[in-house]
C-alpha cells in the first residue's frame, strides 16, 4: 500500500456534515419560526396580551437573526463553526428558558432576542459556511439538502402542539430548550469541522498526500466584507434578496388569514400552509441542484418568477374558487421561496470566494432577514388600513418583479483576494 497518501474514507465526511447541518436548521427554524404561531392563542388566554403584541416577538426573532448574522459570520471565519454552533445552541435554548418562566411582555421580547441571536449562531450562516468549504463539485446540491432542514422544521409543529395541549405552553418552551441543548451542543462540538483540511482532506474528500503542507489545503481566496460591500454585485444581491424575501414570508403568513376572510374553513388554510412548507422543502433541494447546472442568479430569478405567478393566482381566488387554484398558489409560492437559501449561499461563494464567506454571507443574510421580518408586518399594517389584502399582494408582486432584473444584472467582481 502506498504510504505517501492517506486512505479516502468509505463514506465522505462531508455527507455527515450535510446531515448534522440539516438537523441544526431543522431545530433553529422549526422551534424559532414554525412553532411560534402555536403559542399565540395560549399566551393571549393566559396573559391577556393582544395578538399584535405577541407577533412583535416573531419580528424580533427574524430581525435578531439578521442583525447577529454578520457577527456570527466573522466569528466563523476566525474561530470556526465548531465553536460558534454549540454557543448558538446554548443561547437559543436559554432564550426559550426565559420565555418559559416569564409573565411580562418585556421578558417575552428579551427571550426572543436571545432565541433569534442563538438561531443565527446555529443557523444558515455557520451551516452554509461548513458545507461550502467541504464541497466544490456538487456544492449547490449539498447546500440544497442542508437547506431542506428549514422547510422540514414544520414537522416539529404537531409534537410541540401536543405538549402544549397536555402539559401547557411553559412546558413546551422548556422542551424546545432541552431538545436544542441535547442535539446541537454535542453534535456541534464533536462532529462539526469547518474545513476539510482539519481532517486531512481537500474539498470533495480527496485525501491530502502525506508530507504535503497542511496550509496548501487550507488556502482559499476571497474578498473581505469591507471590499465586497462596495461592489455592484453585493448591492444588487442584497436588494434582490430583500425584495424577494419581503414577498416570500408575506406569502406564507398573509394568505392564511386571506383564505379564511374569503370564506374558506381554517382546515383549508392550514392545508395550504402545509403545501407551502412541502413545496419549500423540495424547492431547496431542486434549486440547490440547479445551482450546479446554471448560474445561481438565474436560479434565484426562476424562484422569484414562480412566486410572482403565485401572487397572480392569489389575486384570482374568490369564495367559489376551486381547491385546484389554492393548491396552485401554495405549490408555486412554496417551491419558489425554496430557492432563497441555496442560491444566496452559492451567489456569496461564487462572487466573493470562501476566505471571508462567513462575514459576506452574514451581511447578505441581514438583507434577506430584514425582508423576511418586515414582509408579514407590512401585511398587517396594510390590512388595518384597507381591511383587505389586495394591495398587499400587489405590492409583493411588484417587489418580486423588481428583484428579478436586479439579480440578473449581477456580474462577478474581478478582485478575488484581499
């Protein structure tokens, strides 16, 4: 046997990392976002808060994820995801502990400051940084499977709902804290490796020859955030994802109330929401694969176009509309919004390199999270002002039609090292 090279492991370690990062996103979004609405009615009944007061917590969650993401990215670049992800799990779990014990609104908000900050620490920024370093040839597909954890997080909802029904909302919050601590902290500390060079490999699993300098495998190029943020490509990507995600999260939240206001039973609205989630999960895998076959900017344009068509479908729904029309909206919207994470990740690495990926992707993530946090809030404000969702959906369509040409104008910056 040739002793100058190391054996390639039977199962590429990168695949295990796809699995654990899927789990991290499953818990971060499943507990932080999908589960949120399950607590609205119990909190209203027990604490007497208004629905608007409670929903501020939802906005805080996404805003904190966005605000903390650039900081998380810098820490990942400097110290590695192996340190950052368990710390994120600690903070997110602590936030749920605070919420489980509180009775005052300000403590509820404080709890979700911690929940959102922790979710950023164990969420898409460190997870996508790990997968981007470990995969080169099939990076889009790997990112897509990792990103499917976001949509799969909805599977947690029935289990959390059961805990609320049988043991109360405080116990459910505490259960989510324990679940995150038990899964994220050990897996993050034991399994995660930010770069393949840490295990004697190159990207895609090729072993580093014995005696080769380790630095050779670790050398990557890229543009520092300060330089990247000045490029036209960065600005166009940021604005396109703000516009697209402003519309996408609104297309998740507002249509549930819209369908009920139109005359459909809550079961129909819930089924549509479930179909959006299924479409989103499948979309992340498919759009990740598409990023290996075409430029990621084209994949994101296709995703936005699908969501824009779903808006047209929504505007045509009436009380006597068939279920086929509702399913068309749900699947188009869900599949289209599934594009955002794999395409944003690949756009960041393809245009700005991997050396400062965490910081750059974190800053771009702030733009998309700002859109995600404000889209549903806009829907509530517009409904209060007009008593309907018509102009809300029109606005979402306009935002998507703005986002498409913005992303198509993106050209890779010439500078690739800082």
